[in-house]
């Protein structure tokens, strides 16, 4: 069952603030935008090379900048939990 970790906030490519919950299920994370009408939600994972898109029901490409923005916040969250 997914666990809610925190709410992520970052700027979209058009300057709007995207925000929403980040949940974790095993080694995969899910971000869902709840702040704007933009239909943006995606799964991401971390490898030795960094954060990457790991799927989701989106019908468009998720910008790497979005994945990195959420990934940085996930890293920061885990640092505060140590």
C-alpha cells in the first residue's frame, strides 16, 4: 500500500506552480499534481545514474526537469528522516 511522504512543489515549464502528494510503494514513487488543471502525474525511481521516469498512465512525455525537481525533494525528505 502506498505511503504518503510529503507534498512536492515546483515550477512548470510555463511558470505555473505544480504541487501535490508524493507517495512511495516499495522502491517506486508517484507524484500527482493537484494545484493546477494540468494533468501531470508520474512514477519515478532512482538508479545509480539518478532519477528517471518509471511509468504511469500519462499520454504525453514528462519533462526530465519535473522528474529531477521531484527527485531532489525526495532525496531531501530522506535526508531529514535519518
